[in-house]
């Protein structure tokens, strides 16, 4: 049992992982708003973010920032590939929701197993972005990586808000989210928005993956727990509200780190999943209420 | 004797009042029709009676027992069974299997009966099959028993849905626009079938657009407009009621529907 | 008459394995174990048209009950197996009651989470499950002194169990219970209007499905003699769905045909083993796009047209 004096420390580390869950949760919302689809392959993007960056640094000797940028772009590209090869054909055939879920889950497995074949099953990690001892603030240790995670996440969320509010494409995506048919009638290319949503959401996942990997590790099979955590974040925030999802992620992160202190690190996923179940059973519309 | 009493029934959707303070009785053993232009609240009224949605206000009394807000399956168990405006068949199954499902309430076989098929279960299955076949003959679909339900014409699907509802042996059957999509000849046959249902002791409450069918079939007519009851009476009375002519019959021409 | 084709095909393959023995018998044994699992999945998803991505949880409960009770407490395989199945059905009751009220994506994610929670527990509860190491030395199927150790003997037992499972599925399909399942699948609204307690039948299908899953999970550990968390991982879900879609969802023979084809196909290609799960994933995606009701329906439509 962690004593109360650890509480600020717990909160701080919870906020770090919470930012990443938030980013993944936003990714869920972006695709959901564009299409009504919940992409169960979301976790693959998170895993690949860290993994591709690692491979680029190790095998091609690229510096971290370059490797990270290439990885994000590459994963975004993969997002479009998933959309074109898996989601689009089903979408055109009016597949049921269940078939869509199963297909994206299968895509998750395909990415997972391909990764296993290419890089093996050993966990990989990335160096800390800034390799210095943690800052001490009022008795609470704050690692530089945490500052990177929070800083980058907030920057991404800010940019995203700007994108949705000011750019033509961003406004079009919001219009699609509100009413797909009306948007189509107004000449917004709804199908291109779907591809864009997958690219955006894959990039968000990859960023989350790159940010978190230095604090833990990445391996071919870490995707699904991250996806579920991101999904929980999206639900807690009221599904379909991107910024609600970010807050949901922070909430989940804190709950999870309290659970780690109370029950041990091994059960952190069990704790997160239990939050999901409890939430679904008691309040499926989220803290902020449903999006529409 | 009234078998169904609807009292001050009201249902609001946001600012819209779909059904507004509607009160009427359905006499046992007779055929009562609810008519009114599109959007008059007829289907909502059926949904409130059958338990598909709870009313905002008012109550529904079936056979002396209040059933307001009961779940649809509980309402069905008491002997009140409905059909749907847009036919809801089990389209992957055969015509006969659809009707067999209708007998659900009057059989009791569970897992044990399914796996071991004791004597009573075989007996029960035979009875179910016979009842289903008889009902198909009753609505004139006897020859089509083994076809997939989805393959039937729309008019026949309506008849099948009716046979399936009858298989539940209701004391009151709610028919939601049974003549929609039927041609004149099918509609006439339907009218005869409905009369025979009532003659067999099952009370009928139906919603209908086809005025010929209503005038030829119903004993009693309730007229709704904008969610309110305009009047109630025999087909003859209703036809000559100036309010009805204004609200409904006249409205057809001026595009009220 | 065409309906007999899949049965003849299955009987031929299984018969061949029985005669050939050895490796072929082992491969077909695995296929049959999976067939039991998929029969259960089919009851819930094919007959009742409900969604669960977490049936592997119940297989894990069955498998670990068998493993722990026989190795740590010296139980006979049969009572251990029975306990596992009952435990899984009980767990399904506890979990299913709140879960099955959910709809759509929430139901899908909740069931996926249940599978994952079980996986994490099998990894973390080391004092009982021995974590990633797994449990070995699990005794083979048997009763008292009489144990089934040969490949052929195991195959015979599994054939009997699969035959019984398929028989059960066929009988359920033709019964009041099965009709209620199909009614729930066809239209919940219409089913309720006919007095069918939809929630109750969903739960019943879920419990049955969990029972079959646990039976399969338990059979696996007794046949292989070893269990680890990976046995019941997410790939089990994808694999079983692939089998169900290959064989034909909602049909009686589908689970067996699908399990046989999907298990035997990789054996036809050398060096294919490494790519197995990858290939299942790709195959499943292709099937969902091009033959959403299963391969068998693809054939049937062709035949009907010509």
C-alpha cells in the first residue's frame, strides 16, 4: 500500500501515461467521427511508432528526432494503407459493424505478426529524449521524459484544435462528424476524409508510442492493451469528443498509477480494463455525456 | 366488455407531442381500427400499448390489469401481440419456422428437451409443427411452408407476420397497417381473414390507411389527428362526422398525408 | 444431397488421419479441439448473432482448471475437466449478466477486455499458473487406470466428443431453444413482441458457448500435456473466427469444416508455420470482404446459379 505522501508522485507519473492514452483516445474519436467505425487496429500504430523509431536508430543510425519524424510519417502512411485495403472495401460493401471490428482486429494481428517476423519478440526501448537526472520539485521527482510527454502531447492537442478550427480540411472533417450525408451534399469528399482520419489517427498513435517507449519498452504485442486503454479514454470522455478523450486519458492514467502502487505493476492492465467494464456497466455515455 | 383501455396516454419527443392525452376502449371480441393521417401518432400509440416504449403520461389497462411500462415480452406473455408497420420477419428462416417461433409462449422445451428429446418434447414439437402448418393454411401460405421467408412477396410477408403473431394465441392482436403494399384483391382477402380472426375470439386492434378495408372490416373506428383523438364511433358515424372529414378525409386531397 | 458433401469431406479427412496416425493424427486432433471451441462460438455468434471477442477467457478457465487441479491437487482428469467447464459457465454467468446489456462497439470492447483480463491474470497469478513458464506434466485423458496415451486413441476420443458437440448443435438448431436463438438473431424487436425474453436467451447462448470453450480449453491441456498463457491469447480469437468464416457461420457442419481446413492448410506448405498467424489474419480479412457468410455459402451460390 502506498502511503499518502507518495500521492503527488503517483499523480505526476499517471499524467504522463495518461497523455499517451489521451492521444490514442483522440485517434479513436477522429476515425469514429469521420465514419462511425471503431478501429480496433489502433494499438498497432502505437506499437509501430516506438518500433520503427527504434529500428531506424539501430539499423540506419539515424538520430532520434529524424527517426521519430520518419516513423510518424510512415505509420500515418500505414494508416492510409489499412484504410484502403481493409476498411474501404468493407465500407463499400456496407459491412456490419461487427465485421468491421473483426476485420480491423485481424489487421492488428497482421501488423503484430509481421513485426514479430521482422524484428523478433525481444522488447526494445528508446533512449530518454533528455538524458539527465529528474528534476526535484517540492519532493516530487519529475523526469525530463515526463516533461517531453506532457509538452509534446499538449502541443499536439493544441495543433489539432487549431487544425479543426481554422483550416478548410479541419472544418470539413468536423462537418462530416456532425452529419455525413449533409457534408457529402455540400461537396465535401467524405471518402477522402476517411483516409485522412486514418492517417491522422495513426500519426497520433505513433506519437504516443514514441513518447512512452523510453519510459518502458515496446514489443510486437503491446498494441492491444494500449488500444483498449485509448478506447477507455475515449469512452470516459464521451465517445466522439476528441478533447474529452484527452481528459479521459489523463483520468485513466492517474487511476492506473494508483492501482500500480496499490496492487503492483503486473495488474495495471487488469486495473485499466476493470475501469472500462465498470464504466460501461454504470455510465456508458461517459463523464461529459455523449457527443451527439 | 372492454379488453383494453387506454387512458390519457401521452408521449412527447422533445418538444413534439406525438400522442396527446388519448383515451379509448377496445371492446372484447370486436375489430377496432385506429385511423388518421401520417404523423397522427398511430404507430407511436401502438408502441406505447405494446411496451416498445414507455408513455410520458397516462396508462394502459389490458384485461383489468395495468400494463403501462411493462416490457414487450411481458405484455406478449399476457396475451397482447403485435405486428409491425415495416414487416419484421426472421428472414433467414423458412416460412414454417417463422410461425413455429410464434408458438414460443405455449411450449416449454429448453436445453434438456433440445438435447435429449424426451417423449413430451417430441409430442410438443409435433403439436408446434401442426399448429404452425394450420395457421399457414389459415392465411393461405400452406404451400410455401419450406421457402425462405425473405423470398416471399411483400403482401405474403405481411400475411406470414400475422400468422406468426396468431401462433402466440393472443387475446388481443395489434395489426400495424396490415394492408400496406397489398393490391385490391389481397386486401379483400385480408379483410376476410381479419373477420375470421375476430370470429375465432381474438380481439383485433388495427391501424390502417386503406379506408375501404377499415369501412368494410372494423366494428369501431378511433380517429387520431396530430396526436389527439378526434372522435370515435362506428364506421358509418365516423364517415359522416364533419370533424373527421375536415381533419382526415378532406386532408388527403390537400396533401395532409 | 449437396448438404452431405461437407460431412463426407470431414469424415474422409478424419478417417485418413485415424489410419495414417502419427503427425497427421496430431494435426487433426488440434483441429478437432478447435472444432469444439468453434461449435460454441457458432451458437453465440452464428445462431444468436451476438458478438464476443473474449471466448478465449473461458477456454483459459477450462484449461487452467484442468492443469492446476490435476498437477497441484492430484485430481483425475475427468472431474478436473468438469470443474473447469462448470467454473467457466459460472464465470460467464457473472460476466455475461452485465456485459450482454451492452450493444455494438461497447459490447465488442467489453468482451475483448474480458479476454485480455483473463490473459493478464494467467500471466500474473504466478503462484497458481506459473506465469509465462506455464504448467507441464498434465496427465492425458483417462478414467482411473485406463488412460489414452496413443495418438490414435486420443483421436478416437476427440472424434466422439466432436460428434457429440455437433449432434448437440444440430438438435439445438431444430428445437424451441434454437428457434429462440434464431429469433434473437433475426429481430430482437419481433422476438420480444412474441414473448421471447431476449436477454435471457442471449445469456443462455453465452453460457453454452462458454461451456464449449472451456471444454476445448481443457481438452487441449490434456492432449498436449502443457499449458501457458499464450495458448489462449488473442490469436485464438482470430483463429477461431477464421475457422467459423471458412466453414460457414450459422451452419451445423461449419465449425468442423472450418477447423479442419484452417488447421490442415498450413501443413500443405513447407515452412509455412512461421507465417501462420499472419496468414490467418490476411485470410480472415479477405473472407470478410469477399465471402462474409463463409466459404461454403460462396460455393452454394455458384451451384445454384449454374
